[in-house]
C-alpha cells in the first residue's frame, strides 16, 4: 500500500454525487493513500466507498497495525472550511479539472480552487525563480509575464516572494494561477495576502492540500509538480545553483514540459542555475516571443487584454529574523521552543522564517521538534 | 581565373629555395590571384615560376586586357621591409606553417610572422568580442584568457580594442597570437602599439597581407577566418546583435571549429549577439573549464606558466574624433580630403577613425575617395 508510479494513464471516473465526493476526499485523506495509490484503489475497487471499506483489511494484510481510515468528522470540517473560503473542489476526470494534469502519473486526484476556474482552460506558462531575486530578475519576470499575458497565456506560479510575486502581479489582469504549498486558504508568505486575494478575484488559487494546512518544506516539491504540470512550458527567470527552481525544472522535463531559462552573466551568481540549465539543453529566453516560439505547435487562444498595472515590489521582511535564527543555530540540534524563547519572537513570527530557511536548505528539522544548521 | 572554393584538400609542396619563395610571393601578389586560385595554379603548373609564366596568356584567354604579373620590384621591397621588421615567411605545406590552417579551403598560402613561431605548435583557443565592451566583458576576457593560458592553451585574437586587447594582455605570459588585418608591421589601433611589441616578444603576430599594408574594412573578415582557423574553438566573450564577432562565429562553424559564447542578461544589449549564438546552438561558457570541456577530445600540451600580470585597460581614444566625423557626414557622399580639412585633423589621425566607423557599419566608402553615412 505504498506509493507507486503508474506507467500508463488510466482514466478515472469523477464523483457524481455529494456522497461520492465525500468518499473521494475521505479516501485521499486516509493515511498512506497518495495520488497513485488513490488511483489504483479506485481502479481495483471501482468506487471510493468500496476502497474505503477494503482499506483496513488491506492494511492489516500489509502488516500495518491499528490502521484506521480518515474519520468522517475531518472531512466534514474540511468541507465546512472550504464553504467558508468559497473554495471549489475539482476532481480528476471531471470537466473542470485542469486537463494538463490528466496525464501526470502522480496527478492530484483532488484540488481545492478559489477564484475563476475558467483560466484553467487557457494555454499556460509557468514562471519560477529565486525568492531573493535581483531587481533585474524581478523586472524580467514582470516583462515576460505581462507580454505572455497579452499573447493570451495564463501565468502559473507559486505565490512565493521574488520572481513568483513579480510574475503574478504582472499577469493579474490577463490571468494567473497561484498553486499553494499549504491549504488553498493559507497564504504564505503573509506579505502576499493582498496579492493572494487579488488572484482569487481575477485568477485562481489552487492546492491539493487539505484546507487550513500550514505549508511545510516537504509540501513545496509536491506543489512544484503541479505548477509545471499545469503549464506547457516552465520558464526559470533567475535561479542560483542548487536552488529549488532547478528541481522544478527537472520535474518539468520528466513531465514532458518545455524548460526554458533566462541567461545572465557568469559573474552574477544569481544566474548560475539558469546558465546551468541552458548548458544542459534548456532553451535560452530573451523575451516572451522566445517562450512562445519554443512551445509545441498549438494555437493560443488570443484574447483582448489591457496592459497590466505593475504594483510596486513588496518589501522583503524578516531578513533580520532569518539572520538571528541562523546565528542561534549550530550543527547540534536544539528545540524549536527553546529557539523561540531565545529570540523573543512569537511562534507565529518565527514559523514562516523557519520554513524559508528550511526551503533554502540552511536549516534542518530533526525528529522531536529539533532544529539544526544544515551541515 | 576568379576565386573558387576547392572542395577537397590538395597538398602543396612548399618552396625550398629563396628563388622559389620569391616566385610564391610574386604569384600570390599578382592581380586576381587569391588563395584558392594560387593553389589551383600551383597544382596545374607544378611550380610558382611556371604559373607566373602562364598567367598573362591565361588572363588574355579570359578576356582580361593588359594583365601584368606583379613586378619583381614590389616583391623586393616587401622582402626588404620584412627583413627590417624581423618578419619571417611561413609557407603553406612547410613545417613551420600553422597546421590548423592546412585543411581550410581558403588557407592563406603565405603568412608573415613576427615573434615566436613555436606558439603555433600549441593547442589554441580564439577569443573575440566587442571593441566597445563593458568592464564586465573585459574582466571575463581577462579571466578566461589567463585560465586558458594556465591550462596550456594559446589565446588567438585580433589586437582590436576591447575584448581582443584584454585577452592578449592576460595571455602575454602564457602565449598569444595576434592576427592582423593589415601588414604584420602595421599596428592598428595605434593605442595597442606597446601590446603589439610585447606580443612579438613573447608570442606571435601574423598576417597574410603584404608588409606595410594599412588595414581596410574588407581585410577584417578575411583576417577573422585565420583567427578562427588557427583555433580549436572560438569563444565570443561579448557581442551585440549584428556585430562582426557573429560573422567570425559563423565562419568558425563553416571551418568545423567549436563555437562558444559567454551569456549575459537579456536586458544587456552587449550580450545580445552571444545569447543569439547560444540559442542557435553555441555552447554556453561560464569559465575556462567550460571551454576545455567543449573541445574535441585531444590532450593539451600542459606547460608551466606563472600567473599573467594584468595590465590596466587602455583608455579609449578617438571617441571625440569619431563623433566629429559622424557629425560632418551625411547620406550624400563627400570627399575624404574635404572631411580632413573640415575637421582640421591629419590624415594619419583620421584614417584609423574612418576604418573604425567603416567596421561599425556607420560610414560607407564610395568610389572616388568619397565617404557617406550608412543609410
């Protein structure tokens, strides 16, 4: 009952009743059921309800003690939170589910969506890059996103600081999709709260995570596969060597998506990742035209769009807090509680900073709530 | 008797006597005899002397009236100038002729060399780029040339301002070859007089042109084929769109040489040519290691080399003169003499500036010594 890679695409019949949808959610939220297992169970048991009934016995047979399927109360709470947030459930196989994800071996069976789902019917380009990007990188992201928007492409990104933020902002008026690492109702980073709200109004926020889930480092790579999966091509705008954007680029290649990168001078460390990608065969991008030219031949839905307003760059907050955390940590793990007391910050303040540093690979979480510097 | 491209390589027996060398020079300096015709004539007539004897009749048969072979006095003067400049004649097919040029269809039959011809036996990398390069470009050229030198590669370039100058300077101690567009004894630009002298001491200056010839715009593309021909690979360090470096890169590809380019941010117009080359398949270069890795497998002659001293960048002279010339010229041609009088500069001062502007495509020479702005 572990996750497995399916080597071929098996069509899944979407749920048709409220009861069905409830069972889908419950099956997916049950322990040890990931996207691939979900699809296998559905195929083998022909419905989520049947799969749920069979799960405990299957777990027992696999040697897992005390296995229980997800309690109905958890699903009731999730549905209630979704209603409050005006979130809509998109189910694999249904008409409103993003078609681009259908052929992924680990396509999310369910997505929560807040906003205008019609943007999922348009051709899309993903833009990713450094959170601590240069002003040149931010300008490039804005220019590309605005021009791609004018050409009828929806810009998909991850609502992160830096490149993501610039890309979303420039594409607000023409269509943009933010795929979140946590719940679709949990905005991270907090400084992008207004942007997230604007995206929900004119574009779409998406997440495969349950409502209310706070993003953890392990959520981000899984989220990234959805960003690249939704798009025909992934443009890496600015990325240092060994950055998360390079992992997204590799995933994109595995998914059969075009990978493109904006070059920079070799003396600029922030271009190192992009230059590496180009050396490895990614298409060099100078402009939106270069992106469109690299796409597999397919006519874009052209539509009228006004020039997007460019909002000012958000001010980078928390740099001081990051430095303070790094100064307190060493190779020997200490408890997160202790760190919070030492720094005299609230858990609410320190939490996002820890996620940042974890994503940057600067700190590591150890079992038992312990933290250390990455060796 | 026009120039033709030879599709296969025909070995040429080099001259063995002084008389033979005289005849080679005389044949090559005769009107309408270029490198390909030279080789054809030598093949058909088995010696330069026989070819010279046959030339007038061949010209007559081809309908050329009043054809005369090069007078012996011209060759005597050239040999005298060569002796004064300590220049050595390298003949196609002889042991000291650069082997890398042997397989070019339009290899120069003769080259004048001043300096240490042993550098021609070492693996070589050509470095080319903008004359009006950025300080970033100059720094990159210095770094690449110094590192390639340490790895045992001779750096070949064209003694121009900008990238060429930086590359030569950084490779002075490890070996560098300057291929000149005019005579091997005519230093252009004048500001590189000291550098040209230093190259002749520790490296080599080369030219296929007769001694004393002032470089003309048409000489540069022909010279560039020798730069790329001498090298295993051509690195374009910084080049705007539509620059001469791109023509050199295309020639290099035709010659079967590797073409590499240093990327830059798309907002930097001075990187446009390099980014274009990379989009078209040139290897992206971040460091000397990237260059060496791209070479066809072949062991470099490693040799000890100290870290080259980096001389300060030469100050760009003549910018004011260039502006003055452009201001005086218009689309209607005026006489060069008139221009010199208008500007109150000497012909010696204005000549190099005119070559610069011609190379930049800013001005055009018309028949009868007339000059105009390029439309």
